[in-house]
C-alpha cells in the first residue's frame, strides 16, 4: 500500500488556511470571499437609481417618501467561486527521480483540503498534451479522501501543450473562477500566451512553478549526453562552470516570465523548488505570495 | 636511481599498463554520462554550452594528470625507488656460523678459548663492517642448517644470537647450509648481499665425495685456524659373547685426527671398576681397534676413555649402558635325562635342571621358567610354561584320537614362529599321538592322520604350553637337524626376551646407519622416552638421524641394538674454499650505503594525491552534494 500523500498532522495544520483570490466573481451565495457585485446578501453595499425590471422589494421606500425618487438598495454578496486546479502530469514532471510529480500531487492535495474545509468546490484537472478527465470535490473535509485517491492514482506521461489545454479548458469550463496551475511550465512551444488567454477570459491565475535542483542548477561538468524526458531528443554537450552559470540565468529568466504573466493579470505566483519541505512551501512561500492566508 | 624490487623495464611496463587502464576508465567514466532532463531548451540556446565534436576527449586534464601522478608515486613506492645505483642499494646478507661438534676444540695457542670463540669473534667483526642499512640473517650450521634470527637490521639481535651459538654434537654439512642460505637470500625480496661462512670448514668424507655447492655470486669465508692435534674415540661396541653367557665382547675404535703419530691408551671401566687398558699407536689420519672382554651378567655403565687428554676432550670419553644378561630356567622331569641334556646344554642362555618324574613338584614354573615333562603326566599340571613331550595316553593335556606308528605326510605349519625354518618332510618319527585339538589350539605339525604337535596360550596370555605327540629325542629323529631347531624355536617362543640378540654400541650423533640382520619383521627406532624416530630402510640398513646426544634402540625382528649416541660426530676432511671467494673482514664505506628509504614518503604522497583528486573531481564530491537554495529574488 502506498504511503498517503499527506499525513493527518499536516492536514490538521492546513485547516486554518483559506484560498484567496482578488477578483470578484458572480456566483451563488455561500462563499467566503466578498464580491463587488451586488446581490442577495445581508450586508448593505450602495444605492442606485431604479430601472425597469428591478426588484421592487429592494426599493428604499423611505428615500422615495422624502425625495420622491426611487432608489434601489444594493447588498454585498459572498459568492461560491469555482476553483479549478490544473495539475501538470507530463513526462517532464517525472524527470530525474520523479520528485517534482510527487511534490505537485502533495501540493494539490493540500490545496484541495484547504478548499474543502472552507466549503469551496475544487476541481482537479490533470493535463499534459490534452486536458484529462478531472475530479470535482466539494462539500467539506470528509470528501478529501476522494480527491486524495484520485491524485495518488495519477501517472506522469505525455508532452506538455499549454495552448491546447487552455483551449480545451475554456471550452469546457466557461464560468470564470480561480485557476490554480501547478506545473514546471516547461513547454517547448511556450506557455506564456496560453496563460494570457486564460486570464483574458476572466479567470484569476495562481501559478505555482515547480522545479527540481537539477532543473535549475545542473550538477554535471564535462561531456554530458542529455535526453529530453518528453520529446526524447538528446543533446551531447560539454558543460563547464560558465555554461552552468548561464543555464541557471536562463532558467531564472524563464521563471521571471511566468511570474510576470501572473502578476500582470492580477494573479499570484509561487516558485517552489522540490528540495523545499512542503510545509515551508505552503506556510511560507505561498502565504507570502498571498495565494492562501 | 634504482628500482630495488623491479627492473626499469618492469616498472615502465607496469606503469604503462596501469596508466592505460586508468585513462580508459577515465574516458569511459567521463564521456558516457547520460542524463534525463526535463527540457533541453535552456541548453540549446546559443552561447550556453558547446556541442561535442569528438567522442572521446579529456574533459578534466588536471584530474587525469593527478590520477596518473598518484599511481606513479604508488608504483615507485612499491618498487622501493632509490636515488643512486645498485652499488649503494640495501642488501641482504646471510652469515653461516659453524656450530659443528668440532667447534668445541680448544685453540692450539689459547687453551681456554675454543674454535667457537674464534668463529664468534670473526663473525662479530664482519657484522660490525656490514653497512647499517643492510639486513643480516644468521644461520647456525652443523648437520642441519638452522636460522637463528630473521632478517635483522638491528645488529644487537644478530650479535646476541652469535654469542649464544654453541657447538653441537654433529658434523658440519656445508653444502646443505650454503644451499639453505642461498635459498633464503633469493626469497628475501631485496638485492642479495654476501653469504659468509665462519668456521674451519671440516666436513665428512661422505659430503666431500658428493659436494655440490650452489652458485654464490658473493661468497666470503671467515676462516678459523684449527691446526690442532687430536685423537678420539670413533665408536665403542658391546656384544654378548657367543660362547659365554656372562661375557661381553667390547670393541673400541680410535682415530688420530692430527698430523703426527700418537700413542694413546684406551681404558675401560664398568661400574667404576677398571676392566683393562690397552695402548694403541695411531698413525696420522688412521683408525685402529682394540678388543676387551667384560665379565658380568648385571646391568651397568661401561665407560671408555682415551689418554692422554688433548685439545678436543669431547671424543676422549664414551659411555654405554650394558643391559642385564638374562637366562631361561628350564626344569626337566624325565626318567631319561640324558636324551635331553645335550640339546639344552648347547645354548649358554639356558640353565637346565633335571629331575626324575618321581620328584615332580607342581610349584615348578612359577618363576617364569619352562617345565619340560618328558613322557610324563603329573596329577596337577605345572603353573607356568610347559613343554609336553609325548604325554601318556591316559588323561593327556590335549585329547588324543589315535596313536600311529611311522606316520607319513609330515607337514610343518610355515606361518608359525614355533616351526619357523623347519622344512624337512622326510623326518622319521617312530610313533606319535594324533591329537583332537580344540579351536583355540595352534596346530604346528600334522601328518596324514591329523595334528601331532599343538600349542596354546592361556587366556591371560601369561603362560604358554606346547604339546608334542612324539619324542624328538628318541629314535632316528634325535640325529636330525630338525630336533635342535624345533627345541630352539620352542624356547624362543616361550621366552623371547631372553633369546633376543642384543648389541650395544656407542656412536656419534647425527646420521646413523645400522645394518639389518634380518628384514623379515617390522623395524622400530625408539628413543629413551619411547617416542618413535623416523627412519629409512635402504640397502639392508636402517638409517635415522639424531642431532643430540641420546640413547636410541633399534628393534628389528629378533634383534635389538642399543645406541648410546654420546660421541660427537667428527669430520673426515678439511674443505678447501675456491680461489675466487672473498676472505677476511671487508672494509665497506657505510656512509655511501646509508640511503634514505623513500617508499613511505612516496606512498603517502601518492595516496594524498589520489584522495585530493577524488575530493576535487570525484563523482561524490561536496560540490555535487550541496543543496541549492532557490533564488527567488533572482528569479523575479
């Protein structure tokens, strides 16, 4: 029997966290983030002029008596926003010792649990070259087991194609909401444009970039035969200290591009090396990125 | 520059092989590293890394250089690299110190000093001249070559072993000692030095005839002058007289080892009682014998002395232990004693006592004597050993089935000691009883009608009895040779210890060869403590080796020889060294030979270089184990 992704003590620590998003979304009452849209809430928001078709029950009849004009009372709502978690299951996530894929599944499980505790509905959507069948979980912490088993059963395979995946996602899920992407974002055709489409359609992005130490700081020197985990292509190169230094600089620039996409669209970004403990990643890095609080 | 353990060619070949192997391993290890990565996009951007154009290329020349350097240093350490030529290299010498018996002789001009003292002084002088870096092995040489030390750098240990060396009891076996020294030198692992012999070089004639010295490139002789006049006993032998049971025939042999004729006296004492003295005139290098008779039946120490005393007293005295002369008491009950008297009187070891049958006493034979019942059966049988001769038909000792006249088809059982040597088939027996023996009885003679002579041993093995159904002392048979032989066999079977042929002799220690009288039985060579000495039977003689003074018994069949190996084994000839050997104490310049041992430093340096290379370039270097912290700020 495989070891569970998260142990009980860690889950108990996660109960005090909440997934946060900045953008206001329409939705059913019952969420925990305020919306700037008026609706059937309990807390007064503002007045506006009455228009035909407005609900007469919201008219401020006292103001009408004094001013002889019809004003409509607007109330603040806290809608349930759909949270969708796109989890990269491409072969590059398993490169090396497979630590990235395990880290990604553990992080996804933790975010699922945080959302379930706050009665959010979280949909886990694995992807590689296409969007794979996902698993929706909601209704409280007792439904965590379903999401965890789904995550444990995932296997890494395939080539990353963000553009196809985003297009399929937007067709499948037109309702806007929070989109958490857990990936290494290593798509040879580039992922920035696809992520921009995702934001342009009104979704709030939370981009979590994972990398292993080998991804950022190659340990080899000398002649190395490198094989791409996804495409199968190989490259025999000669690595020296200068090349390693430039490689790391390129990787950091790539990470900066991912971060820029997120911040430009009022989203959030967290870069997590797999050598970092998951507890530090959630309670330190992601909290500081205001992804959760 | 010198490689002590290897020639330059061997060293170069070895280093070439190791270096080629190391380079091949290096190229295989460094060039075939295959890594699976998440993406290649950051490598293929221009300017990041150079694609490989050659398959095999030395990536880290310093790493390979350090590896080769480390192995070179280790190989130099193994080869015991030294600066300078082989002339100054460390060598191993073997000092063969003569410890033969002759080394106990006094020096002619210094009565209080021996040849051993002179040899020790020469050996110590040579030892002082040996360069301090050279190793020395001391071998003590007499009949055997015995290493007294290991390969020693500490001169005090060798000097102590030299001073503790004492003359032995055997003669020098020089060729064996030099072969042993040469063999030790070949196996030492260092350059061979000298093989030095310190002694007078006196060897046996046997070795001189078959001498085969090994080829020794550096052979030195530290000669000891032994121009000594000496005469000594070569052997003392004692044998029971064939005519008189109470007499020993003593034979003393002496030799003059000197260059002048000598007149010596040989005196004999038995139990501190003088038995006689004889003068012998000994020409130079010759041996002579003198004979003595000693009348005694008792056991005791027989001592032979040679006068006047000379420079080597060890061979002027010999002692041997004479055993008690025993006889067999035979009690004969016969009414015709004259028929048996000649047969029993013929052997001096038999003491016969004749009684008429009417005076029979059942106490006879209690003391281990033999009772002969001649045509007579007493009411109570004797308690000891019995020989029944033609017992009466009434109540015989063995059941009689019939009585036959002139029996035919006489057969002696050849496998029984009682009938050993009896072959005659035409013996005429006038009449005989034919027995019906029990299964325990031993059948000795048979005729066509059945057994006519049987023997038996009591259950406890203490008493023996022989029953003859016929009288060999009557009729025509009394003139046959078979009759005394048969009686002698019976007496020998009843009392084997009495009739065993005993020779006692004094010989020199070392290799002893004793002629075998009969080779029909097992041979035992025993020391005083009863342990068996290894021996070899060759050319009808028994050969064994005893390196120390001891008493050795050799029992072969019916004879026993007792050797008192109290005389030292002496030399026969003086060995003349070849003309090309070195002689005397050498004059080496020690300062030229005092080389520093480089190999520990080379080994340590080689190991340090390899460890440093492993730390700097090894696959598990700390650089690779370091945990890389993410640089988020830089990534931003």
